[in-house]
C-alpha cells in the first residue's frame, strides 16, 4: 500500500514537471490552448495529445488557473476547457443521466441523495401561473425541460455561460414555455430585473460548484434584492476539511469545482434560510473509496420572510 502511494505521488510529480514546460514556454502556447479545448472533446485528441493532456492539466490548474487573482480572468481561463464543443459534449453526456428517484446513488436513492428534484416539483406544483423558474447552469436542458413539460402554464428559463451549450439545449428541448439564455450566475441580476413583479424560483443541480467564489456573493445578493425569489440548490462538496455548511468560505475541490458554503453566502447577502442539509450517500466511505469525503449540499432560501 505504501509503495503504491509513493508510485502515485511520483507519477504526479513527473506529470507536473512535464506540464510545467507546456505552461511556461511560449513555444507551446498554441498547443496548450489546443489541449485545454479537448477537456471533454476526446475525439479531437491525437495519441500524443492523450499523453500530454494529463501532464498539462496537472500543472496548469495550480500554476495558472488557481493562481489568477481576478475572478473574471479566472472565469475566462475556465472557458478554455469547459466552453466550446467540449462544453456541448459534456452537456450531451448529462442528457443520458437518470432522473429516476428510485435509482441508487451510493447507499441512497436519487430522491434521498438529491432532494432538490422533489422540492422544485413541489414549489412548481403549489405555485400559480405567474411563477418564473430559472435553472442556473441548465447544461443539456433535460432537468428544466421536465418541469416545463409538466407545468405548461408557467414560464421556464435555462441559463448557461457557453453559447454552444445554449444552442444544444434549445434544439433538444423545443417547448413553448421554455427558453434558454446566455447568462452567468454573476450577471443574474440583469435577468431578475425583468421579473421584479413576478414570483421567481431559481434552482441549481450541480452547477453552482463551478462558480467563482467571488461571483457567488454577487449571485446571492441579486436574489436578495428581488422582492419574491426563492433559491433551491443541491451541489457536490467535500468534507475532508470539515462539514461544508460550517466552512464559511469556499475551498477548491478539484478541476474547476469548489466546495462552497452556500448557506454562509446566502445569509451574508440577507437571504432567509428555509432548509439546509448535508447528505452523505457514500457513507461508510470504505464502500465507495472513489467518493471518499464526497457529500451533497442541499439548500433552500428565500429573499423574504
């Protein structure tokens, strides 16, 4: 076991060292951008690209992405990998995912592990026709299309930050009461302004973990300023450094994902907490070693009491 850990560590050191050259030498700039664009666009890679991509990523994340202090610039760097055709292919993969609440996630059912589905359904069912439902990071559009199809007299909007993803979702889910728009979590105030006289329900199912920590504050502040808004989210987080709902900050979790303390950010913005729960589908972790310390962070808040 010790030998295996040492070998894994040595492998990472070698990958980082090789990736350092691609990151740091101007000669490799064009090749670096090409490799980043293949994050989920695997068919775009040659055999050589398959070797060099993990080396680059091992070095690029800490040396360039995480080191960037400006959150807007950091967001643009993220787009080099998550945007374009790579983002579209990732969204298409989500279309294959299940919304069967009886299906298992670890030791729990999807319904138990991701209570967001029942909560959003309940809020849609119990609301009048003037409700506007906005999914943050709607990706393939599959989830919001489900609610739009079941509640045709309400308005539904899926937002994402990449044009290719929006175009795919719009073509895959052509419903009269559903539209898809280019809008970031940071800029959500610009969308909410148009619906100040309407009840608004925002929800995120796995997308807010990719929002820059600095932008999360702006996101919740915009919700608080709306007269009648609710936010429901369920995001993956890591509890290796403590319960995520006690962090009072954000911790990088890997790749472009963070463990955000959503309750902290929401209440800091003045949002009233309705429910907050840390769900542990993979306990005991010995049964799911690949998901050690992985939890689901469920939160429901209101802009008003």
